[in-house]
C-alpha cells in the first residue's frame, strides 16, 4: 500500500478539514492542515492538530504522545497516526476499543505505535484512548499546541 502525505492542498482538506520539528534554514514554519477536538466533559478538552510537515500534536491531554506523525492514504481513505513520546503504547485500551466500539479504528500496529482510522469526507468522529474526537468542532485557541 502506498501512503502519501498530502502537505496542504485540496485533497487533504477535503478528507480531513472540518475534520517542533527542525526546519531547514529559510523553510516555512509548519502549517496546520486539520484539527480534531474532544470537548471537555469529565476531563478537559483535547486538541489533536495535524501539520503539513506530517506531525501530529496533542494539547490538553495526551501531550506525552508528542510529537507524533500522521499520514493519509487517499486511495484507502485511511488516516494513520503514529504516537510519539516515551509513554508505552496503550495496547490494552486499543484492544478494548477494537472489541467494543472501534470508532473508526480499523487496525493498529503496536510495534510501530500506529493507529489506522477509516476517514472519508463523511466521517464526523474518531476515537482515541476512550475519547471521542470531532472533526467539525474547532479547537479553542487555548487548547492548541
């Protein structure tokens, strides 16, 4: 399977919108291309921001998984999130999610710390670690990384 990272452009925004790596000298700073937000309820809100440089960053929760990586396979319509950080991969939580309510999660690879979600233009939510992330809820400025 060929996985492509779409750096900005319309296809990524169609699929994900609404949905600090070092830069070479003179390179533009990474730009946000999409966010997913889990609003506050029992816990504070969590913002997941996808940047055009392939980084995913969490704020308000899951910051111990920063910086992660993301890619989108347009052919398969799959969003792949690779958790960064040094915290152990949440294997038991992911296995439970797959068994009970996948919330878009189609598979995972614990050895690569990867979660793979089915994401189409109609996808409204995905689940991560027991939290529901909404595509169309904007992350408040205070919740962005």
